[in-house]
């Protein structure tokens, strides 16, 4: 393995190990976010750009390293920044982090995997070159496969990183909107009575219905793609 790959593996391993050794995940729990909600709001009011920049960097790192916490970070984005600003930050940060994870997988593992399974992967690679954007869009839209698994597996394919970025951003956008909106509603809670507010109930209903709705939509799209051309 080349020195550059060894260095990257060591850096990634050190960062992931630090996350678990120092229990950094406790800062990305819903309980912690709710407990520090007022402190975050005060900090944001005084240093808006610094907080947005720090949030963006942390989100990119969380997604790039494939460690737990992205969902809570998304809720925090909605609670702290509101819907539209939170949507922009989360959408770009999650897409950039996913692309970095894809790149790391490709840089470290692709040559080795291709060398071991080159013949078997030939058909898959040709399929990805032809229909890869559609399949990636489907996987992003329907949250069946784990986020990190998609980044890892697609890194082993020849899909260009720029295409991977914009397809991921487009495919994840509806789900991002639902989660950011749910976070916005959570951020507005001032008492237990607010838990039963209609807007919050709608947000959580969307969280539950989103996978089912997208699966139905993609089923219709796939059937349409298989229809023979009409004379």
C-alpha cells in the first residue's frame, strides 16, 4: 500500500477511535441537544457565522467518518437555524461528507477490491456507468440502506465524484427537509404541552410516512421505465 493510503488510513482510524474512546457521541445525543438548547441559541445569537461554520464542519466530519450522530445533527440544524437556513447547511454538509467518505473508500479500497474481484465486478461497473445515477438516487431517496454503506460501496464503483455529489444531494433533499422541519418544531418546544402541537405531530407523521411514500413513488418510476415505447 502506498504511503499516502497508509497515512489516510491511520488518520481516519485515529479520528474514529477518538470518537469512541472519548465518548464524543454523548454530545450528539438528542438528550444533550435538548439540554443545551438555550445555550446554543444564546451562542448563535452572539456569533451567528462562527456557529454556522462550526456546525457545518462538524456535520461534514460526522458524515465523512461514518460515525453516529447525523440524524441528531439534522434535528439540531432545524432547531437552531430554522427551516431554510438549516436545510441549506444540512443539505450541503451531508452531501459533502458523503462524497468525502466515498472518495476515501475509493482511494483506499478500490484497487484492492478490483484486483481480487475484477472479473466479477466488471458487470457491476458497466451497470453503474449506465444506470448508476438512477440507482444511487433511489437508494438516497428510500432510506433502506445505511448511509455509510452506500458511501463505502459506491466508492468501489467508477461513478465520478461530481455526479455522486449532486445525485446524493438531490436524492437526500426530501428526507433532509422532513428531518430539518421536525428539528424546527422540536426547537420551539417550551413545555410538555407543546409536544401535542399539530405542527409537531405532522412533522413526526412525515418522518414515519416518508420511507413508505418514497418507496411507492420509486415503484411507479421503475414500472414506467420498463414500459415499451408507444407507437
